């Protein structure tokens, strides 16, 4: 199953769902910190989720339970750039365990993962949107209800086309 992003909507199967993207739009030339969502076709790798907030997560993708010590490195000076890390960590990294709900479910896109290129962007996820669908730092965000529906429909070879 492919998911297509057009404008402010994601399309898959018979669904059309509202989403938000990077504050500065979509780009073919993603750079770390540019607030843009990368353009292309990306396989959906695996899902992080908060077991304390999402009791049952139906999906055929690999699931990883978020722990308080988990993060994702966004510092190009680190050998762990654009990879899962554990805190404490001496470089800059995005916390996966958050007070807001945006990473209660987060799907990791196969963007800049193999090989990882320094400064080409990190932590590109499909995650839960804030209530007002405010723009992201480069991710794609949808509401929780739609996320749970989407994850239940994903297949191992699912991809997103941006």
C-alpha cells in the first residue's frame, strides 16, 4: 500500500486525511534544520509507540516501545547522526518520550538512513499532529485517530510518496 501526500492531505485506500508538513514546505534538497519535508518515495521502516498511551497498536510493521531514555540523533557531528540513541547523550538529539503526544505513535521513514549522509536531514517521521495541525520541523503529522487507522492498514512494503 502506498500513501500519497498532496497539498495538506494524505491519501491511502479510500481515505483522505488532513496532515501538516514542514513549516517551509517540501524540498528535493533537504538539509538539517531547514524546516522542510523531503520529497520522494520512502518506505515505512518501523513504528515507535508509547505503550502507556496506546494499549494495542495493530500493524504489520515492526513495533518498538518508546522508553524514557530514547532519542533520535539530529547532530551531524555525531557518528550516531540520524539514528536511535539513548540518553544521556553528548550530542543534540530529539527526545522520543515527550509530554505532548506527537510521538505516542511515530513511523520512521526510510529517509537518509542507508547510507546516512551528514547534514541531509534526520528524524523524518510520520507522527501525531498537534491539535491545530501546526507545521512540523520536516515531518508529516496526522491526528491520532487517523494514525491508528493507518497503522492497521500498513503492509511490510508500504511507502509514502511526497
